[in-house]
């Protein structure tokens, strides 16, 4: 372990604001992030397929110790890397005592070099928002809060099994500001059973009225993987007991969100993400721009060059593995050049800053010529534009992002 008094630690303790940066390309030179997963929640939401577990008593100290042990092992194998962003996600990390969050952040700062103004995000549940707790996170070094609002509408929140209401969500943003957070994000879900386009519009209007720096809005997705994971809502859907809105309605919801956010001055920088200028998520940009990230904790998936690993999704198995001195992995793979190419295309085209497809083909030794006619057709059909060598999807292209990515692979 390095000296805890080195500059990285001071940066965490003084909790600097995240300085806005103008372009995602600023991340291109050296992209490395750390993801820490906190798997515990008060209850399990019926649509959730994250590595999360409902716990009456969260084993906070035991879990913290395990994460620190995992960090010590993985961090020692990394070599010199500068960390641009840390993200504490879950689960419900706002159940984690700030004292433990501080321990984890200090350990990351002691083991790895932190970039100046490193973005440090913690996901917070509106139901667990109080000023002392949020101030504790701020003092621990967290400089960005991501609040899981999902909706302000009582009916939608009930269907999602969320324990908070709209008033608590509004209060969570106010508490975050009182605690000194100048970079706050909110997450929303649309495409919920019984939800209308008008309700989605009202959520979007209320979201922008709160003035946060960043908003994410994702369509509810329940696929075969959700079914395999025994997600209750996916099983109800398969049995025909619930119905999600039709695809064209979901697209209309997505366009409604986009228009409301844009009219409020937010920039769409990724298919599902919007921000004030310079406030895009640096952590997620690491995924979208082909960076590496170290992942720690239950169910976390890390990516170091062509190597991928996933940790145990069961909290108990994770703890037992770490305590026995084993790496808590349940899988590890090395991606082929083609797999990495496909991932880069799919991720890169999610960004409005697009992708230099020819350069990506060269990087991963894939031929560009067979793809050229497809690109030309996309340009003709108005699904994309070519801007200084970068292929950028238009709004129409973003609506069919998955299909376009698949065609280019
Ligand atoms: S709070 Fe989030 S992580 Fe926890 S069960 Fe609900 S959706 Fe899953």
C-alpha cells in the first residue's frame, strides 16, 4: 500500500467539485475507472436483475473489509494507472455508512493514482436521503450523486415496487444541494406497464424543473436473461399477466423525454443520457469509449484490456471466497479481436460524438470495405452523418441503434 498522505488521498478528503469538461474526446487519452458494487437493498424490486439482495441487517463492516481485500489483490496486479472516475453503484450504496465509503475511497486513493478532479459518484435511493448521510459522503470524497428517482408518479412507482414517493425524490435532490453537491444526476424509467406517454412527459418536465446537471432515462427491458435470472416481472410478462406498452409507444415515450430535456437546455450525449454542458458521466464514458475499469464487489464485472472477469453474484459466496483468500470470480474470459471490435462499435455509436469506424476497423484488424455500402446507405437514409471522419447517429438512427450496430458487425 502506498502512503495515504499522497496527493490522491488529499483530493478525496477535500472532495473537489467535478470540473466540467467540454468533450468526450478529453477522455480518450487515458481512460481508467474503478467500479465498486454494494449489493444490499431494503427490498427487491420486481423488475431488478442487478446483483442485489434484500437485507434486514446489512453486514457493512464485513463487506467493507472484503472489498478492501479484493482491492489489495487486484490493485497490486494493475501497474501504474490513473483513475479518472470512481462509481459506487448497487444495490443501494446509500445504505453504506459514510465511514465505510470513506475507507474504501481512501484505500483506492492509496493504491492507485487519482486524476485531478477525479469524478466520484455514489448511487442514492430517495428513500434513504438525509442530510447527515449525504454530508458524510461529501466529506468522504464523493463529488457526484446519482439519485434513482425512476418516476414521480405514484402508480408507476408502485408497479416498479419502489418504496419511495415523488416527494421523497424531490427532497433527495434538495438534501443533496444542502450537503454541497454541485453535480447531481437522476435516473428514470419509462415503458412501464400501464404507463402513458403523458405520464412520461410529466416525469420529464418535473425532472428538468429540479435543475440537476444530468438525467438518464432508460426503457424498461425484460428479456430472456431477466427470465433466466427469475426476475418476477419477467415471469409475469412471460405468463401474460402483465403487458408492457407497445414498441411504437415506447419509442414515442423516448422521443418525448428527449424533446423535454432538450427544450430545457440539456444535451443528449448518449442514447439514454443527457447533461448540462460538460457534465456527462465520466465513469460511463469509460465504457462507451473503450476504456478499462477495475471492478470490485459482488457481481461486478471488470475489463482490463482484452480480459474480462465477473465476480460472484451471491453476496455470501463473494464474502466466503474473499475471506478464504480466493479471487471471488465466477467467470473470466479473453475477448477476441472481433468481439472487442463489435463491442466498440455498439458502444461508440451510442454516443452522439460517434465513432471513427475506419480507424476502429484498423485497430481491431477488421475490413472496412464490406461495411462501406452499409454506411453509405445509413447516410442516405438519414440515420447517420459523417463528421470529420466520425460516424454519428442522428436522432432517427439512435431510435434503431441496436439494429444499426448489428448490421455493422
Ligand atoms: S433498489 Fe435498485 S438494485 Fe435494489 S432491488 Fe431495486 S432496482 Fe434492484
